C-alpha cells in the first residue's frame, strides 16, 4: 500500500517545487504571454474595425458609382435624343433642298420642252409653208 499513498516529505517537496515554478512562470512567462495576447487581441480588433470601415467606404463608393452610372445613362440618352433630333432636322433640310432642286430641274426641263415644241412647231409650219409654196408653184406651172 505504500506505493499508493505518497509520503509527507514527497508532498512537501512537490508543493514547494510547484510554488517556485508557479512564481517563476508568473513573473517571466505569463506576463509576456498575456501582453502578447492582449497585443494580438488589440491588433485583431483594429483589423476588424478597419475591415468595417473598408466595407462602409466600399458601400459609399458603390453608391457613388451607381449615381455616376445613372448620370452617364441620362447623358447618353440626352445625347442620343439630340442626335436624333439633329438627324431629323438634317433630313428635313435635305428633303427641302432636294425638292427645290428637283422643282428647278423640272421647270428647266419643262421650259426646254416648250422651247423644243415651239421650234418643232415652227419647223413644221415652215415645212408646211414650203410644201404649200411648192404645190402652188406646181399648180401655177400646170395652169400656165
């Protein structure tokens, strides 16, 4: 049974060694370990706070981006509408110019046709006049 129950001296020396080890560890090891743990905890908390700030700034940037994209979309639509209006104006102006030019060409062609008609009629009149003179000469020559 002696193996199962330790002696009083053994208990005393184990207690003394435990207390000395406890004091040495508390003085030299636990304080630096606690300081390192507190420093690490502070670093982690600061990192979390910085991450939260980064999230907030990212949200603000996304909101600004959306606003900028909306403004760009409005500007794009405005520019497209202005371009369409300008296109319609240019088309109307081109149609007016084309109409005026075609009217002018038609008028010139009509005048040319009228002149050609008059010339042709005059030519036919002269031909008829010449033919009638020839016929009258022949008739007169027959009678004479």
